[in-house]
C-alpha cells in the first residue's frame, strides 16, 4: 500500500481507497504472472525472432526502362510536373 501511495504521489495522481484496492489486486496479478514467466529455464535455448523457420523470399531488383509513352502518360495525369518529375507540395519543413 505504501509503494502504491509513493507511485501515486510521484505521478501526481489522486487515488481513492477503492481504487487503491483494485490497483493492488491488479499489480499483484501482474507480479504473479511475471513470476510464472521467470520459472522456465531458457538459458540453453537459442534466441529466436520467429517461431517458424519460414523466411521471406525476395526477388532480385532489376532496373528496366519504361517506354516514353507510358512515362508521358503517367506524368500527364499528375496535377503538376517539372520536367520528368511529379511536383508536390512541401509537407516537411526544415
């Protein structure tokens, strides 16, 4: 109870007695769960990032030229352009 009062004091929040009881129950459940998570011995396990051995399959990037007609058609469909670039409003300031 004293630790909860300290946390509330430093957090600058007021907690009623009813809320304190509920928060203490919740904290107790969280700490019980943390203890359960600490029980298994995982020291001999290798770190993993995925539960399966599936990996993404990426294709190699191949640069291909685009026909001028298609480039012109795309650029002509834009509201504004400058040479062969789309012209857009600046959205990020310095």
